[in-house]
């Protein structure tokens, strides 16, 4: 999830609703994928780096996901995918785990990271 968030530069609401078929073709992870942004209704294309493709491939295999499944399914029966709020909690845990102040960084920081690197 971390690698894909950085590579895609998608908003949290768009990241959590990605399906396996959005980033794969058959059993291959695509080097370039596309998603329609919920806020703007515009398609956005993004490249998936080799580390991201490897991580996504391993995740799909471990979670036994099919093309129609959400890439990040929820553990709750009433929710088909991880919620935006849960994604925010995960980001805060990542930030805290590396010793940074989790009140300063959030999901939007994931979008800005790639732009900063470029």
C-alpha cells in the first residue's frame, strides 16, 4: 500500500477503491496503470516502479485476490475495501514507526512525496 500510494499520487479515497484489475493484466502487474479520480472525474495515469510491482504482486498472491476484488479489502463484512479513515490510521502508524510526529504527516503527504522526489 505504501509503495502504491507513493507511485500513484492518488488521493486516499481513490487508492482504497483500486481493484486488482486496475493494476494487472492477467497475472502480470502493469508498469503503467490508470484510475479515474473521484474528486475530478478525470483519468490519471501513473507508473508503477519495480519495487511497487513486486510488492503488489506479493500482496495479491498472499491475499489470494481475484481481478474483481478490491486491492485493499476490508476485514469487516459491511465494507468491501479499507475505508479512507482506516487508510489514514495506517499512514499515521507508518509515520510513527519511523519516529516522526504523526500529527504533522497524513495521507496527503503520500501524494506530495513523489512530486518532491521528481
